C-alpha cells in the first residue's frame, strides 16, 4: 500500500501525517510532495525520514494507491491528471472538484458508499464546515426528513491555514502590548474581533463559503435540504463551532434527537446545561469526533430543533475525513 501526501508542509498535510500514524494506517510505502520551495525538506514518520519531492508532471505517482492532496484548488486542477493517470485514487481537500458530477463528495459517516464510484479516480473532501454539519444532520435525517437548516458558523483561524494561526497569535501579542496590529491573512484584525466574511461575496449577498454549505450538503445527503448559512471568523486558534437550527417534516422530541446523536458513530454528546457542560473549541482541539450540545426545541416552530456543534477543522474537517475515505476504500477493496 503506497500512499502519497501532496502539500505535506501545510497545516493539513502535517495533520495527515499525524492521523496516518495515530490510526496505524496500513501503508507500506510513503511518498511526500510539495512545492519547489518545500522540496528537500524532511519529515519523520514512524521513525523513518522522508524527503519531500517537488510535485511535477512526470510518472512519480505510477505505483501510488491513494494520493491525499491538500495543496489548493489550482494545484489540484493542474495535477489531477498526472496524479490519477496510472490508477491512483486522488482524495482532494480543495474545492476544485466538489461539485463535479463525476466526482463523489464524501463524508464516511454520511455517504461512504458514494466513494466506490470514481469515474475520474478522484474523490472530493467537502468543506470543513459542511463536514461537521452533515455528520450531525445524518442521525436526524434518519428520524425524519430535514426540510431546511439555518446555521451560523464560528470558524477558527485554523481554517485559513498555519500562517493565519500564527497571525492571530502575533495580533494577540501586539494588542496586549499596545503595539500596532498587523493584518495580512484576514480582511481585518481578527484578535479581539469577529469578521462576518469568509471567502468572497457572491451576487446573492452570501459568500462562497456559505454557498458551499448549501450546495455541498445537498450533494452529500442526496437531498433537497435547504441550507441558509452565515459564516464568521472568530479569534479561536483551532476547532470550528456551529449554531444549527433544523426543521424536519415530522415533529421530533429532544429525547429522540439526543438518543440519535448518542447512538451515531462519530458524534459525542456533551449536553448538561445545569452543570455547564457543552462543547467548546478550547477543549476539543485535536479530537476526532463532532461534539454536540445545547439540544433544545425551537420556540417558534414545533418541528424545529436547535443545537450547538464543535469539531476540529484540521482533523475531522480535513485530514481525518480524507484518511477515513481511504480506509473505507481499502475495506471494500477499491
């Protein structure tokens, strides 16, 4: 089993190495790829050093079984044919192929079987906020069809990469010392602030990030579900939070929903308000699961349920989801 990681020097690439190690992924050979700038760097995996190769249009992927790609949409588009031409399955973390009808968009807890149909030898990893949300929607959908969802996301700096996380740290230092706060990675200062703007705005007033949640959710769940999102960048280092309101066709009780969450693989319920127990990103960074709490009936609609969700964007929202897809394919001999 030969695995390639493309974009290994980035935050998600580094997390892919950790996840493969921690889950004892059954690989026998590993090859790392990066940009010309990253080529030559070395990383240690299970006690062995691996040198990063420059990603080029050649036959370096000839014996690769699965390529875990996290190098940006333009790189994915440019190198997809090179990566897949000898039969490697490309599991891509960018938005490049997510809405391609011939590319499955997969969250293993929700639609794993879609990964078995890959006419282009490409599988897309959904957007991090979408992954987190659909994991929590699936057990509700199994109780009653979901008609619509309203969601506000509270997205950490990690969603914009390692440099963005470093910028937040520096901004916090600068603001605490009364120094000028430098802004490069975000539209505005993130430290001590909220920015209701992730990705570019579209003609309908929603951002591309918000429209991803609408379109990707429908594709993953094979549903006419309608999603209205507001995505906000918050001064949190890692792990995204979401406030989710769901309207179902049938009226559900809080107990039904809580039981469905508790019995669903990949979800952990932290929901005891009397003891101030609810999910928070500070304590859930580095965790694999999607954590839910604050489960309650909506006060304006008897068929509405509201809850709060937290999950690590770099793990379940990116690296872990990609590795889980590969594990599913291996189990089903693809």
